[in-house]
C-alpha cells in the first residue's frame, strides 16, 4: 500500500523537478546571455623611430607611467643629417603620444635605429574594455547600453560591472590572418560565426587589470 502511494509521488516529484529545470533554462536564456569567450582589451600604442640614427637615450622602463608629450628618449642623427654647420650632432626627441603605462621596450639604448623601427609600446590602463564574442544566432538579442556582469579569471572572487558599448559590424573571422574557406568550393562547410561586442569596464575595483586577461560576461537581455 505504502509502495503504491510513494511511486506516483516520486514520479510527480521527478516530473516537477524536470519541468522546473526546463522552466529555469528557458527563463535564464530569455533574461541573460553568458559567454566565457571574452578578454580584457586596451589600445596598444607603439612608439617608433622617426628617423635613422642612434638611440642615444631611453629614459623609461616597463611598468613606468608616462604623460602625453613627455620626452622619453633621444635619437642622435648621423653626421651630415642636420642642415647648416654645427659642431654638435643633431638629435631628435622621442615623446609619448598618450598618457599611459609602458608595457614593452624591445629597444636598447645605444643601438642603431631606422625610421619606423618599434622602440616601445604603451597602453592606457585607465581606459580598458572587455571584448566578448557572441554567437551570430544570439546577436539579435544584444543591444547597446545593456548591463553586463563581468568576471575576470585572475580575480575570480571579484565581480565587475559594465554595459554594452558597441557591436562590431563584422564577424571575428573577418579579422583572422587565415582566409575563410571559399564557399563556392566543393569542400565548403558552414560554421557558426561570432560577433565581437565591446563592453565598458565601469571600474577596476582596485585590481591590477591588464589587456589580454581572460574574462566571462553575463549580458542582461531584459
């Protein structure tokens, strides 16, 4: 008797649990879009040699903060490069194009340089964003100014906030170094594309966030 009563009850509980799980899955998909295909991004600005000569001074190192138009080095031009008679070799100042932080210095003081040679790289750590890649089938649900919850792998215990700033008008595949497969060939296989979505990072919450860090985002759709 007890068994006859319990079996229908257990079946009902199991069906209710399944229905609840399906309802939550539908509700969650309607309210949020989640992806772990995201990373911190920031503009990297390269400072290159404006002329041929010798890198006679370089006064910055990796991690150092600099200001826009700050002199960060000098290039001594080769003899005869300056116009007019002069007993002092002509020099050209290197200046920082932005307020930022030095993230790479491949050049060495005293080396010969040529026009366009990369000497160092800068980025503004106060102007970072998140780039998330959204499946093309879901991009119709994404719009500018939607709120976003952000988790950065390096700081798993900290939650960050942001909002959708821009939806890039091209798929991620268009920026790939490898060409897309020719759709007219007999070997064409259709694959789902991803759309880059730029998300503002409202605050760093005191964390040392740098470009390239992996992130997860939850976009509030409704």
